[in-house]
C-alpha cells in the first residue's frame, strides 16, 4: 500500500482532502440521564414509544440538536460514506495463494488453543474435527434438557449441519487433503449475518431470515476454508448497546467475573472465544461492538476498514458505520480469520476494489513506528485503565522503538453525538420504526432515533467529513501514525442491579456513552482499528479480575500495520510478570476431545 501524497490523492480512492480541523477547546459536558430499570423501564418505554412529544424531548436531551449551532461546519460538505480504498502498490507483488492455505502465520506461545494447534492435531491423527464438535455440542446446545452449560451464548446450533461439516473435514484429513489451517476448526457466527440453514433474529424476537437461504460472503469464505460453524451467537438486540444484556434469550455473563457484562453487541462472540469454546468468531462493529466485548472478555478484536469485508447479500443494519470482523483468542488467529473473510467480493462495489489480503508478511523493520496521543482525550480514562495504557505505552517507546506525537482532534464530544445520531437513524430506518416486540430499552432508542430531522442528519455528515479531513491531515503529516487510546475509559461494565437487570434490561445512557467514548471514531470515519488486552484490574464485586484493553487506529487499509502492532502487544502482555490470563470458566476443548472415542476414527457416537 502506498502512502498518500500531500494532496491526499495518490494511492487511494476517495481519500479525504487533508485539512487540519478547527482549533476547538475540548469539552465533554453532557446532560445527565437517569438509570431506568425494572417496571419503570417497561412503563417508560411504552409511554415514549407511543408519544411523539416524549420522543422529541429525549432526542433534544441527548444533545442531538447541539450540532445545529456549529457554524464552523458550514465550510464542509456532508460525507455520507467513509469508505476509503487503498490502491495496490504496483511495486508489490500480490500473491494468488488462498489466505489461510498455509501455516506461515507467526504463532506466539499462548495459554489459548489456536487454529494452527487444531490443524496440527488433526494432521497427526491425535484429534478429529468430529471428536471436537461432539465435545462441543453438549456444552453449547440450548435445545436439550438440561441445556448446555454455555448455551446462553448460542442462539442456534443446527446439529446435522455441524456434524456434516465436521465429517467432511475429518474425511479430508484422513485422505491427507485438508484445505488449510482453518479446515475443521470450530468457529461461531454472530446473529447479525445470514447463514444458510439458520434463522436470523438480530438477537430479537423478530425474524429477519432471508427467503433465499443465502449465506453472507465473509461467512462463506470461512466455510470454503473448511471451518466448522458450530452455531449462531448471542448479541445485544439489534446491536443497540454495549452490554449484551438480552432478556429475549438470556445474557451470557463475563467469563472472568459473572458480576460483569461481556460487552456488546458481539457479546456472544467475545464469550465463546474467551471461554475457549472456539478460537475465533465473527462479530460486527457499528460503534465498538467488536472491540468492547473483545476487551471486556480479554481477547483480540479487529474492526476492519469500512467496506473491506463484504456481507453480501446481507443488508447491514447500519450502512455507513457498521462493519464485520473477527474476534480471536490469539493474534495469529485474528490475522488468519481476517485474511480469509476479507477476500474481495466481486459483487460488492467497495469490497471488490480493495487489494486482496496477503499472507502474513515477515516483520517489517522499516515501517514508521509513530503513536499519536491525544492527551486530553486519554486522560478521561479511569485511573486503573490509564495505568494499563501507560504501562503499554512505556514498553512501546522504551523497547520497541516507537516514537510519540501529540495530536489534537476537533469536536470529539460533538463527533460522538454525530455518530450516535447517525447509527440510530440508520437502525431506525432498518426497522422502519416498528418497535413492536422489542425490549424496553430499544423501544425508546428506536423511537427517539426515528425523530432525527434531515437537516440535523446532514449536519452530522458535515462533521464526519471534517473529522475525516483532519485525520487525513494527521496521516500525511505523520506517516505510519497509529492513534493509541484505551478501548473504553471504564474497566468493564458492572451489573449494578444484579439478576433483576437481566430480566427486562436497563437503560443507562450515561454509561453507554462513556463505554463508547473512544471506539466511535473509527466507525464514523471508516478507519481500521484493533483492540488488544492490556492487563487486569480488581473488580467491584465477585471473584475474578476485570480485563482492560488498549486500541490502535490507523490509516484506511492499514490492517497489516495494525496486526503487526497487535503481535508486538501480544508478546508484551504474555511476557509480563502476571502474563495473559484465562478466565475461570475456560474450557479445554482439546483435552476433552482427546478423551472421546471419535478422536481417532471420526465415528459419531452421541446420545444427543
């Protein structure tokens, strides 16, 4: 990938004009919103969803009308699509090798089982894909009595499809013809994409299943690489919050500490990876929904460049903010999953123009290693989170040769408001304003989001353009820049109301906004962003530490640079005195599968 020239055009399609944004003093003073739970929440939701004046009041109270008075935005055109596509460097030879066909991805010693480890065990005959799925099925099925111990994270598991895929993979290994590293590896899919043979609910009680039974492109790529999809995973209803609290199907609790949420909206994916049930899972991210659960669950999450990963023929619920990406237990598996799912889709106008992902390159010792620090923003993190951030930053600069530059970003608070307005408007449009059957918090969110006037939506898109141009300016000024922040300013999300909060849901707008304080920017301007575990802090309640994470955001199309930074981060955390931790609920699927009679011959023997 080439760097942009001073005019921002060479090397990219749709690169923003590099233009330093206005000097705007940072301010993050928001109106306080009460926490509403239980019966008052249900009653309030019914009231708000049926009365326009209540919706208008809450819309204004959220600060959405605050963008109207920003005269500095008059100099910017609205930008509705943040897709920026790198043009392949003519000096770089693109390989035609299928991503994931070899085991060249560097591995770092880890307490978690990886795809390469499964692959090696299968090739040696010590394990089979069939023995692995027969180990997993009793743990994840919710259609048996009693339900599997981890079934709360799985909305559906189609046993016949799982066993068929595992048997076909087992036969390939027996014949000595595996498809690659991912062949036979158990994976799971967030219920936001289409998967043939499965329903799609988006975590709701509604049915969004396609009539044609199609499978989303990125999922098909995993299937074509031999992955065994063991089920569809829980998510926050319609992806509309960052807890994964789901009264419809049950809420998976944080594997490290059951008094905390997994994070969302890809909470089922974070849970399944953190507990060791699968080494990697598919998530979706419209406002941190990959990176927040990855952080809360102590694993890795990649939000790719906007438009790079195709979900065709699925229609995304948040067209200009949402993307699909992987959550994984190791950086090697995150890279493997990304390189397969990001294969360009000829039917997609954006994905088809991205260069194909290349096999994991050798470590680039010549790339610029520059970390951008927006101090006024980072300082808003809780002390324990900031301490973990500082420890990682000290390692990058003292041991790995990174330099830091102080950066400023205009309209951070206003930009978060603009992002929230945009994604709420998009999801409200997706649902056509129909809130029947939704949980109480989402009845309010959808009803309020649907009140956005076109003039305010346009103002939000002007602010998007302003931020994209400013970030382009930073990237031209500081080639190789990675903007470093915590993932969330808070250490996890404590379930303050206990089990009662899980019955109806909770509306805590202040905490929702705080948890998204850093993550929203990458969604709004379309840049790739990677979250990595950075340590653990003491909990407010219960046993088990609370994972915290840090995050790097880079120029459009720079996933490779982020993945390399992620590998360095993984090496650092694994090498600390405490090291990387597994949660107390971790399941050693490999050891359990080795004890099954199918581990050698692949015969299915199950009473399920």
